[in-house]
C-alpha cells in the first residue's frame, strides 16, 4: 500500500511540479503528517526530493529528475488500454497520438503486464454510441480543440432555432456525452455550454482565455448535468406493460427506465405488469408511449391516456383516408 502511494506521490510531483503537503494529502487521501513521512522516506532512499518553507514553498523534485514508469499494477495497465477510445481521439485529431502513446507505454511495461494489455485490446472494444445513431457532424471540432489547448478565444457562428448568431467564446473544455460533443466556454464572465454540431464556423483569435482559477471541467459537467435533469419538466405516468415486452420500454425511454420505475412485483394473470414511470417533457410523453405499441396501456393520469388515445385515433384516420384515396383511383 505504501509503495503504491510513494509512486503516486512521485508521479504527482513529476506531472504537476511543486505541491504543498496539504494538496498532496488531499490528492492521496492521507494526512499531511503521512505526506511528510513519505517525503522523508523517499529522501532517505536517494530520491532528490525537498521541501521549501514560505508562502511560495512546497514539496518538489530537483529540476530535471524523472522517474521511470514503474509500480503499475495489472489492473492499472488494463484500465489504461481499455480507456483508449479511438473514435473520439480521431475526431479530436489525436488518433495517431493516442496510438503512439499506447505503443510507448506498452514497450515500457514488464513482459507480464505487456501480455495482459495486449490481450485486453484484442478482446474488448468500447463503442460509446447507441444503436441506429448517426454520429453528429462536428466540422469545427479540431479548431475548437486547438483553441482549448492553446487557451485562445474563438469567434463562432452558432446555429439556433431563430437562425445563425455570432459569438466570441473562451473555450475551457470539450465534453463527449453519449456520442455528442459539447463545448464548455466562458462568455461575458459566465460559463456556458454549446452543442458542438451547431458550431457552423470557428476562427481562433489571438486573445487569451481568462480561465477561472478554480474551474474544474468534470465538476462543472457533473453539476450542470444534475441541474439539467432536476429542472427538466416531467410527468408521472402509470402504465401496464406485457411482462415479456419490458425491454421495449427500455428501448423507447432509455436504458434503465424500467429499473428506475416503481413497479408491481409480479405480472397479473394475463401477463401484464404495472409500472409508475417519471417521463421527461410531458408534451412528448403521449407519442413516446404510443411508440411502444399495443404492449403498453396508459392507466393514469387521465389526460395522458386521452392524449394517447387521440393521437392513435388521428394516426388510424390518416391511414383510413389514404386507403380511401387509393381505392378511389
């Protein structure tokens, strides 16, 4: 346990430069006292590590010192290669870079870990997109990624429902959510999110981005995602579904929707099961309910049941009208 922590401490200092004992303790999830003991142990082992006092002080490695890639466990090696998503990396213009980095890591691993990592790549593949989904075209993704790396502001042409508008944004990061790219940016002192596929044009400027000192991309995305789901209008609907067609509900309403619903424990004598579901966007609920087909019946609330019945009636009438026209030819 301590050996792994010492390696992590070295890698943190190597990657980030000087860190305070409090920062290292927070990152390693140990006490400040433990960090000081680890620093003393590394120094006694011959590692050129030292601590500076004062407001600008901290724990540092001697300039130029680099540790080799050691201490990697089998699970860590497997996770590293499993995390390499070639599709998103290629979209960012980093496909060859990721491949080259993996080759270098593979060459540096001990033989037993190298074998495990190679087998993992051969036997597991991650595809983040859903079925029957066409990847959104993001023509300016590489330009936006370049601006994120260089910390430069960008003039974008952004497609909105009312037409294209021009914005000057300070891109802080890119997020890939369920196969869709989003740009998180600072605009007029506020952090906003733009859908990457709606960026029709992008021109990088020489103006630097004022990146907030305390901004954390992962934390921001988790917070705004939770707020989006919390603030989205919903309607609670009680339905009955054929027990052998519950998978169809997951197909229409999203994976895990059946598991998230309150349900009766067992199907009734006819093989139907009751579910109480929370459905986002009430205006869209009738159409989505109807798309499950005859294997789902809305029981409550009455207005949603009436809306589904009315929609089904309009669809049936449309087909009857088409048949009458065809037969009258």
